[in-house]
């Protein structure tokens, strides 16, 4: 496994842990917004599924992972607009910065999935089999 893929897996795990903590704090509040919770659940699930796809090298799910990350990035951008009302508080500002960094990371992660180094490692034997058949 390339070093860059290990780094991506570690970042995904860190994002999952932050999403879990955020969900825990959201559910402790009695008046949490459901759309924010939905955005955190999809972020948690998206990172978990993408980690599993990468770890098990599930080649048929590669295109699904790219589309799923696009949807998660869109939901996180929507979440950024929702939490913009709390911009003037410290916790709201930090939440906005974190969400913006996650959106940028998800876009970069999709780009990394298209990189030659990742594609060669992920599809290695799969591509060789296709070339041998033709």
C-alpha cells in the first residue's frame, strides 16, 4: 500500500472520529437541527465506506466511491451554509472552518482517487487481466 494511501486512510479516520464527537454533542442538545445531524451521519458513513473500499480494494465500487464522495461534499457545503448563522461565536467559527476544510479535503480526495499512482495500485492486477484478455 502506498504511503499516500495510508495518509488518506488516517485522515479519513480522524474525520470519522470528529464526526462521531460532533454527533454525540448534537444529540446531547435537545434542540439540535436534523439537517446538521444528517450531514454528520453522511460524512461518517462516507468516510467509513471509502476506507473499507480502499482497504479491501473493491474494484467494482471505485466509481461508486467517487460519486458518493461528491454527494458527501455537497452535503457538507450545505452544512456550511446552515451553520453560517453562528459565525460570530467561537464554536460557530471553528465549526465553519472545520467544515470548509472537510469540503476542500473531499474534493482533493476525489482528485487523489483519479491520480495515476492510486489508480495503478488500486487497479493493479485488475488492469493487467483486462490487457491480457484483449
